[in-house]
């Protein structure tokens, strides 16, 4: 029974849910970037190289084995474009916001609303009744 309670506490933590949402959003975001690379950047490179797609570029055959360097280049381009998009769309703005908060130019987030505080209280009471433990909510005045 202790294992089940531990698993329940693990699943109900906010960071697990946040991680699940991040994975789903990341997969959707990756699909968009992959489409841009596959349908815009890769054909452009292939057109410059004179092939229908990058997998047909720079093929080396050795003992009836084909080495497709163009496909490797397409995968590298895909990675670089995804990394650049994540950096410029997510990392850079968040770092800028954190720097502004550190200097005091942007206000810290407000304290949780009364609804959130009440729900937190109910959660803590239920956890005490079932013998589980929950992390406390830090509030600002």
C-alpha cells in the first residue's frame, strides 16, 4: 500500500504534469519545425545540389552499400533549426524576463488567489487524513 501512495504522490506533483505538457507541446513544435525543414529548407538545398531531395545528394557506393551523406546533412539541418527555434522562441525571452525581474524592472508574480489557497488547504487536509505528505505552497504577502 505504501508503494501505491508513493506512486500517487509522484503522479500528482505539479512538475510531473508540467513535464507531460512540455513533452506534448515539444512534439507538436518539433512537427512544425520538421515540416519547415522538410518542405522548405531541404528542397532548397536539394535544388542547389541538383537532386529531387537531399537524400539523393552525395551518395557514395562501396561494395553495393550506399552511404547517403545528404540524408545525414538533412538530419543535422533539422536539429540546428529546432535548436535555434527553441533558443530564440523560448530560452532567450525567458532569460530576458528573468534578467528584468532581477533588476526590478518587472514585478514578481502575485500571490496565489483565494481559490488556489483554498484548494491547497483542502489538498493538505486530505493528505493528512490519508497519511500522505504534500509539499507546502510558498505564498508572498
